[in-house]
C-alpha cells in the first residue's frame, strides 16, 4: 500500500493517482546502465569467474564486440611490427657507401586487410565448427550464433587482455618483441579452443556424447586449418612465380 502525500489515505501500488484527491504519483524508474557499463561489467565478471559468469543475462551482441576488439588489436599489432621492421631495414640500407638509397615503404593498408581476413577465416573455421557441432549434435533446443559467441567470449575474455599486451609490446618494443607477440597469439588461440571445448562440455540434454563431440571438434578444426593454410601457402607461391 502507498500513502497519499496530500490526503494521507492509503491505496494500492497499481494505481498511479490517488482515488480520493486525484494526486498523481510520480514513479521513479531506476536508471538503466549504459551499454559500455554493462559491457565492462560483463568483462569484469568473466575475468573473475569465467565458468560462472551468467552470460545469458547480457546483451547477445557482446560476443561480437569482444571478437571485434580482438581482431582490431591483432591487426594493429601486426601493422606496428611491419612498420618497425621497415624502419630497421631502412636504417641499415638507407645509407651505403655514403650514398642515399631510395626505398619504398610497404603499403600497410593491403597488409592490414590480409591480416584481418586471415583472422576472420581462422575464427570462421574454429567458431563455426564448434557452433555446428553444438547446434546439431548436442543441444535439443536451437542455439543462436550470437548467443554462442557471447558464451565463448565470456569463457575466453582473457584474450582481450592478451591482445592488449601484445599490442603494447609491439608499440613500445617494435620488432624486438616478435617472439613475445607470437607467444601471445598462440595463447589466444589456445584460450579460444578451450572456451569452445568448455561450451561443448557444458551442453545439457545432449543427444551425442560430449566427449566425442569435443574430439570431433578438435579433429575437424585442425584438419580444416591445415588444409586451408596449405592452400594459402601454395597460392602465394604460385602468385610470386
């Protein structure tokens, strides 16, 4: 019950105005958190407890945002490494026998697009395989792709921290940090692989044994990756010839 501030009679909460004097009751609605605040809360919770995060309560677009940020940071990292390499090569070859050697800087935009495309291809193979196995073999109910991306991004949100660390290393140390960046890239791939495995293992109401589903995921993704990478290497070799 609510008491009217003017005539002091009590009435039900479902009424917006007093039935006696007609005074309108102003309902204060709680402020909804901004999307960036919700996303920060999503990341903070997933970093603290990745296996206990209630990712179903958050926006289904958060998974796409997470993977988009990782793709952009990885592309920027490779771009910085290439720029650092070209500067070091230019410093060595710029002056030879007191003669200035003209050199052309590499065009970074085509390289960035290639790096971004290769990353997207890698994600399509890894995430697509996991999604198809979970959607058709494990779950009795349909699983949307956005929900699946949000789930595995919650389990592998550490990839954002790793990608940021690799970006800072490339920014401050340049080509010297190449091995550190490569280790970070392996860790990101390993984290994503584990996240999809956890997602498959936590599927309830499975029509197919979850252990076999994880093994099938590992076999399919690695075979497809080897074939695709081999084809890319062969095509690049033919183009150069």
